[in-house]
C-alpha cells in the first residue's frame, strides 16, 4: 500500500501523535478523517489542510459515534483502508492513595477509552475494509493501534493505564491472525516518553528531566517520529502482528 492511495481514519487526530499522522498522510497524498472529541482543534486542523481532510466529532467508546464517523468517511472519500488509533488518556492514580482505594469508575474509564475504544474502532473499520478491492498481494487494509512502554514497564500510579495499554498489546497478534484471512494487517506501536499534550501540562524543567531518562536520544520523542513509523508500517507489507517499542531504549523505573 502506498501513502498516496490511503483513505485513513485517525482517532485522536486533532492533536499529538494523531495530528502528526494526519499531517504525514496528507503530505504523502492521502485522504484522512480526524476522529476526535476536540471539535475546535479538529476543525481548525481540517481547515488548514484543505479538501484532503475532514473532521468528525467522535467518541471512540460509542458504537453509534464511530459508525457515524466511518459512514462519513465512506460518503466523503469512498472508502477506508487505514485505521490509526491514537485516542487515549493517561491520568495517573494509585490503587490505594491517601483518599482510599481508587474509584472503580476511574479504572473503568481508562480501560473503556484506551482498550475498548481501540477495539471498537478496529472492529468497525475492519468490517468496512473487507469490502475493499485487494491489491496484487491480496492486501485490503491496515490497522495501527497505540499501546505504550507502560504496557511493559508500568510505574507506581499507572495500574489502570498500564492495564489498558497491555490489553492493546495482548490483542495485537490474535487480531492480526484473524484479519490475515481478510488481507488486513494489524500492528501496534508502543511509544515511550513523547512530547504530546499528555505531557504538555508539566513544567518545561520536568519535561527536560523526563527526556534525560531516555538512553538515546536523551529527549522526549517527537510526534513526527511516531507518525514516521506509522507511515512505514502502512507501506511495508511484511509488518504484521507485531508490537514495536518506539522509546529510545528506555525502561521505566518503579516511580
């Protein structure tokens, strides 16, 4: 698959990793749909990038919302053959803090958005991709999900986040094995510490300190580096059923 031939949907596409993917897709000649709850940022980005991009306000945890967004993509661009899942939250919280046990609703919300939301978009996207005309190699589509280094090296205060991202890692291979029958590949990227809105709330000194924890390069990752890997995955047919750590060799400490 070539980027210029892509008709993609990107969740969390209004900012951070998702926005970088949208920009790289358009730069390569693709059509893209931003699926995000942030209407102001999504519409601004779509307006900036022109007719190759549309924005659809989307709640990834809602079947109806995602179905509506996918239908909008079909109506506008005539199909989809790439789905990139970047939507997610990372609110920290201990299982047991001074306030008592973590509210179960807090854990559930993290899992619903990061894991269930990812699966929801993947399943509904694949249901449309199976109708695509296969390439010479039999390929019909690509799904790229986002996990995290925390799926492997979860820190104190990350039980909900780590569990949600470990779930994304865990479903990568079974989804890829199932979707192989349809000519659709499934991959997961597990970023380390990246300079995204999730970290933007921290003071600059704190972000610099986090960057120095990375062995090499000793800095926070750039969203464009995530997007660059996503673009390579789209074009490399042999990448399937794997989780790629994109983290500068960092292994997170306990806290």
